[in-house]
């Protein structure tokens, strides 16, 4: 057993976990943050993506001990109260979800992609970047449309700050 200290969605968290505990299980089973999904347990589908110190990472292959001291943001931590994050709003407005299982991971990955590429993100680059996220409902057209819309919204939100 190891003691780890993290900041999760802005709150300090300390936990005693087995050394083999995966971040996704700490989030879901110990912290009850069930928006982070387990889809494949092999880092193939992207349903488990969270941000670790601002970077998108698949939590199903990340040991909790590897992120001791890190700042973790999950899908539950990106909105501001009742105000959706611009990416969440764009997914809603552009019907970027169907069953919703992949949506949290898609949104977390998409925020990272937009943060790295900015509002100049093009469809070809976006589709390449999203290859690590699988939508079994084949909603990619509306997902791409949502992310491109959100890139503009995020630029406007940053300008307003």
C-alpha cells in the first residue's frame, strides 16, 4: 500500500492504494467520479481520458503512484458551476454524442487538442488527433463538427478573460 496525494478537480485528495491501482479506478471507485469511463482497459478506446497537469492522458494505463502530486482534471471538473465548458456546449449544440459512453473521453481529448493547436485546427489534423478515441456509434462527423465549433468558442472565452 502506498499513500498518494493529488489535486483532483481543484480539491486536495489523499488516498492509500495498492501499488497496482490504476488512476481510472481511483477516480471511479474511490472518489466516485464516474464520468471517466472504462472501455477497453488497454488504452485503445480513449473513454478514460483525463487531464494530468494539463495534458490528456488515458487513465486506464496510468498507475496512481505515477501521478502522485499531480493535478488531475476529469470531465466533472471542466464546467464552471452550471456553465458548461465551451467544448461541452459545442458537443450539445452540434449533436456530438449519441450513446454518450465515449463523450467524456472525447471531450477531454478535444480540449487538449484545441489547447495545443488553437483555433487554426483543421479537420484533417483533428481527425488524426482523435484516432486514439473510438466512438462505436460512428458519430465522428458530428464530433468533428463539435470540436471545430468549440475551438472558436474557446478562443472567444480566452479573449474575454
